[in-house]
C-alpha cells in the first residue's frame, strides 16, 4: 500500500534517555499520542473512512460505537473528509471533555446503554436503517490493521540504519493495534521480532484467549487472573478458541474489550517472532503513568501507560527481553488516548502510595507464568 493519500502525519520516534538509562538499552518511543485525535486509532480509522468515502461518495454517513478514542478518531477523520459522522457511546466511563471533543469535530453523539456492546447494538440498528450509513469497526477489520501497520513502516525508516528492534511493546484490548503491528512487521521483514502485548488484570481477554490455544502457552490460567464469568467459545472460521469476559473490572477502560479479534489471535499464534503476552495490575500502570509524566512531560492514558509499565521495572523487562552480547534495542508504542487529566494523575498518586504501603510486590503474568515484581 502507498500512503500518499493518508490523513495522518508521520509521528516521531524518539530515544528516551530516561528509560534507556534505567534499562541499560536503547529504548525508543513511538509517539502515537500526537495524532489529531490523540491516539493511534486515527491511522486505521481514517484509512477506513477514506475507503468508505471512495466507495460510497460524499454523502456517506459514518457511524461508530466507541468507548471514546475510536469515536474521536472517527470524528476527526470525518471532519477532514466533510462527511457526516455519528458516534454511539455508552454511559459508563464517559467524561464530558471526551464528548465535547467529539462534538467540536462536528460529529453527532448518541449516548445510551451501560456497556460498549449495547452502544454497538444501537449503532448497528442505525446503520441498518439508513442506506448511506457505513459502520466503522473499532478494531476488527483488515483496513483498520492496514492503517495501523503504517506506524511500523515509519519505525523501520526512523531507526538508525541497520538497527532492528529486539522487541516491540504495545498495549492490547480487542487486538486492533497488535494486528497493525503484526501486519507491519510482516511487511518490513520483521516477522521474527518478538511482540510484547501488555494488558491489565480484569481486561485481559487477549491473554486469556491465547491460553486457550496451542501456542506460546496453554492450559489453565490462574483463577486470580480470570475475571468471574469468563467463558470459552470456539471460532470455527479461524480455528481458535476465544475468551469472553463477562465482567470488565480494569480502570484502563480503553482496553476493556470483552473478547479479542479472532483473526488477530490466529495471527499472533502463528507469527514467527511469537507473542509475549503480559498482564499486570492497574496500579502498576498508574505508577508508570506518573513516572512517564515526570520524565517526558507527557500525560499517558492508563491504557497507554500499561505499555510503559515494563519500561519502569527492569526485572520485568529483562524477563521479557533477555540481555545479549549486543546492546538491546526496543520500541514502546506510546499509543496515546484522550481520557487522562492532571486530576487523574493526582488520584493515581494516592492509589499507588496506598498499594506500596500495603505490600512490597505486584503479581504479573507472562505466558502462563505468574511471578512477583517489586513495587
């Protein structure tokens, strides 16, 4: 694919002196928070929106169900393309600034239902009732992954000549970002580069799904890490078993998919470089958000800070990326997100302080193994 007509702009890849010094490696940050919608989702969703415009014309009505960031990306893309856009949002977890941002971009907002699934059902009904309406998928579509893959093409050209990453870190919910990274790595010849996907306890549908299939790990997962009511469902089309979470308890609401993309789970299980699947406590992600804000003067939404948690825990990092004779190079995708504020960070300080006072270690899971990490 040629990216000559893309709506997104190339985002910087910077070497973090803070994280590099802490980990004893060359750690790069892909700053996906700098898109107009403030998250990586603008890549894939704007790519899908352009395709819809080319296919259906200028009177296309874009519709999306979202917990926030995907809706923002759709609104921003529709504004540039001058298309009508409606964003269906659930009541739960919404902030007024998010709604205001969507409306500033010219999109209509429909709020109803307590969960994303209920917002999705209302959006689907709206699409069915209108001939020119097109549903934008939040994460599960080849066009979405193709758009997200562009960040790996950029990383490939931005790293010093001849340098290949020893690992790429990204957060994972439904799998849209991971799918883009997998597709991008395949395109640039990095299919053997390990991908570390990070999610939180209470929203770990990707981790749970990998555990249900032959691959990086399999078998029973510790009940402490399995949300109550989780069930397994076989997907015949892709020959994989998926976990469906009945309860989503993580504060990292942008990761709160109840089930991942079957296609991406299949791709993850089959990729040559493998998947290192990690899930960790919300509070560890909060601590990373605080460290990252202090070091880089950037506010990271909790879902994004989840990616960065291993960057601030050298013992965890070296379990995921073992030391070698050559200096290690890694990339952390700073995926962005609008749902963060200074008030949130103040709240994180109190929560993290209470956690540290209560105990000295946090439980982290990696490919079927559970171990403790110092707080």
